[in-house]
C-alpha cells in the first residue's frame, strides 16, 4: 500500500502530497519503497504453488509505491532542484541500480516466469494478448539484463550499474550548475541593442536574482542560444556563443565524469554480449541494429550538410551587405538568418510574439486541437498543490464527460530548473488497480512581470504542442498494466506521438483560434499568418544539420571500441572533431545541437544514451502520419479517434511497430521526412 504522503487523492486522482513532503522525507521514502517491493518479490520468488496470472498482477502492484516516490522525486528535482535534492539523488541512484539488479539477476523470479509461460503455452492458464506480451517482455528483459551470466559476471555487472548511476547523478548536477555559471554579465545597456523590452527586463531580473548590477544573459541547454537572433552587437553575440560552447570545462567540469561513464557503458555492453553500447541500445528499440541506425542517419546528414552549405553562402552575402569584409562566424548565423527571414517573409519575431500569449496558446490552441481530435475538454482546478508554486492543474474529461486524467503545467524558467522542455508521469494509467493518469508538462517560458502577459516565440509554441503530445500519450492510455502504459515504449518510438502533435501548431484553423493580439484582441492578420506558414521550412539546413550532428556524435561515442576512446579529458575535443569530420559534419559555423560536455540527453538521466537518433527515427513515422492525416481530411474527430485507438491508447502493451502498421496499413515511408526537410 502506498502511504498517504505519496497517494493523496485530489478528486479521483492520485498524486503526491507535495505540500507536505519535506526534502528530508525523500531518502527514507525510497528506502521504504524498495524494501516493500523487495519483500513482495521475495514472496513471489519463494511461492511453491504453480504460477498463474496472479503472479503478473502481484508483480505489477509491487511497484506502485516505488513508482510513486520515484516519479514524484524526479519530477520535482528536474523542475526545482537544490543542494539537498542533489545530495538525495547522489545517495539514492546507486541504491536504485542495486535494487533493479536484485530483481533482474534473481534466477528464482525468472524461473517462476518461465514456468508461467509453460503453463500458458500448455493451455493450463488462460491469458490474453496483454498478458502474453507482458510475460514475453519481462522474460526478454531478464535475458537482456544478465540473468544468464555466471555469478562472477553478475557481481561485476552489479558494480558497473551502481557506478553508472553515480556518474549520471554527478554529471546531471554539474551540467545544471555549469549552465548557470556560464551566464554572460553585461554592464553596458548599449551592448543589449536589438533586444525587446521584455528581453532586457528579463536580463535585469536575472542580474537582480544573482545580487549583481547590470544585466545577465542566462543560457539555455542547447548550443544555439535563441537570443543571438536579436542581439545587434557582434561582440555580445560572440561572448554569448563562446559561453555556450565552452560549458563543461573549468568550473563544474563534466569531462572526467563523461570518460568514466563511457568506459563503464562499454564494459556493461560487453558483459551482456554486445560489442558496443550502441548495439546494446539499438537491440532494445525499433531499429534493432546500429547498421540500421547509421543507414538512415548518414543519408539524412549528408543531404543536410549540403543544404547548410548553401545557407551559409546566402548568409555570407547578407553579411557582406551590412558589414563589408567581415567573415561569417557561428555567432552571426541566427542574427543574419532572422534578418533574412524578415526580408523574405516580412515576418518580425517581436511583432509575431504579440499574437502568441501563453494562456491563449495553451487553452485556445493546444487544448482546442485536442478537443477537436479526441473530444477532450480541459477544466482548470484550484486547490491542487503542484511540485512548484507555479504549477497549475487541469482535469481532462472525455467526450462523454467522464474524467480521463489530470495534467499539471509548470511553464516558467528558473535557475533551479533544468533546461529545455519535458513531460513526466506522476501516476501511470492502469486498469489492474484502476488509476487515472496524472502527467506533467514542463517548459522554460520567461516568467512575466506581475500583471504582464507571457509572450512566446514560434519555436516555443511548437515545443508546447510537442510536449503536450507526450501528455496525450499518457492521458489517453488504456492498458491493463501500468508498466506498459502511455510513454512506456521503445526510446526510438516515444517521440513519435509528440512530434505528430506538433503538426497542429501549423494548422491555420488552430492558429486562428489562439493568435490574437495581446493588447487589442485583434486576430493575427491573414498576411502575417500566410508569411508564418510560408517560412515554416526556412533555415531547414541549419536546423537539420545541428540535430543530425548531435545524433552522430552520440553514436560515435557509443560505437567506439574501448581502446579508441579519448584517454584524457584533453583528448575529448579532438575526438569530437574527428567524429564530425568522418561524416562531413564538421562545419565550424554550425556546432552540434549539443557538444559532448553539455549533452545531457546522453550523459544525464534522460535515457537517450546511444538513442538520440530516436528523434529522427520517430520523425520518419511522424512525417508518414502527417501524410496520412492530409490524405484523410486532416484535423477531424474521426481521424483523431483512429489514431487514439490504434496508437495512443496502446502504449507499450504490444509491439509498437505492429500497432503502427495497423494504424497506417503499411510500414512508414521515409520519403515524407526527407521531403519535409528538403533533403534529396
């Protein structure tokens, strides 16, 4: 049973009682939850009766308490960390790794499942497709996690897994602190020329929060800093760019941790029978092999490199016009691209943002599209204590008015919050012990001044639709087992539903619903909307190049044999450069979306190690699905219901590619994703 502190009921929803969970509660709660699950699994392992489906059901329920504590803690920590929460993670992560190994390496538990499989195959225990899939997946995971190893190898695997968990925790703490320390201090207002009043006010507020005079430009997690598009002063742009790409060295240096982590991952893969960690990861996804990953990725990267080179020539010509004799540098790219975009499409980002107020985009855009597709309605509810004081909660109701789930939004940036945007699950949907899903949506909007609106740029609009696609995957789940619910799918599939949901941010009828002027309430002029849609693929060469470069960098790290990895931290830059050169992705004007030292997706706790390629793999399905919607009438309830029933509701309760083929009637055709990016 889950203690009340982690099973508070708010209406019909189960969520942690964040208002009463103190930081010194977490470590003890993890210990109690792990002990409770271990005791239940010990009972199952020693049960002498012939196994039936109660084995599966009890196994699933044994994880409830630990899932509740884990989901609550990491949701809170990613959104609002502090020293004590960092310390808790450092203590708890190796324990969790040991706890998982205690399960996966327990031969008694494995043998109980083998016996159940035999009884099902013999017709002694009736089981449906969800039961059979759960069992086949659990047996596969036992084998994948080392159940067949000898005792000496199991002991070493346990040690390696604990060390990996410790490294990930160390890296995650360093990278957040390093990003904060790399913020650029400005002492002359003239150096901020080009920024909007809101951007200048945010820089002033950032300085005040640090107890500094002047202004502070804080960094986002990616290499590309969006503010570079606005800064007119070239030296300020250079300072911001260099602060971004030089993170992870000096103070809060991540490099030693990276080298230790990659060596541990190679050893783990080899213990488990794989040549490389990338092969180990691909085997667990839709791709299945590193060759399949690289076949798609290298084709896309080659075409993106050619497009990016053409864009660079155009921007150099633009620079020649405004600064004769100057050579195009990476800190100039976004600034010149924005000028070009304004010229070609008569579209000013600052003017556009006046029509993109956060509350309107959320309620009249994101929610409205989900209503039209799936019949959902969203109802703001008060009195729910979220994981930060800026959370707001919405009850989600189905077309018949019944409650479907709860979604908590934490939209605003803070120094204690990790960069980017993401979704988490606080309570997974389950039919076993009925539970409605509770999910979160986390962004890094600029927090508005009191009484002022929160304005967005267009990238933030599409990001909000993207993350809500993950929310829908969790909210619309309809599976028996919580461990197979919602986003519990292969890593190279999980981005597919979220990327599909981005399409509705570009739907003219959806834009018309939310794009009204923040001051006058007037709708976005038709000419501006037309220009926005026309500019959709502007700069596609840069966008594709930086993403594919990061995907390749991830693969090279995780495909390289141990004796060819960097020997010291001083070798990392050369290793990274050689990796990019090998694939023709060493354009100095476009660094990877993440350089090695601050690539949290692959070194932090987000489980994208050796699978950052999954964004492209999922986009193949996404683009193919966008084509399907276009062929079948677009944003209609009929289309939404089909996508919901065949994909979103299924989660990981069956083979995801089987679900996709049933939805689409065929395998995904990559021609659509190449066409989207203008790639030959």
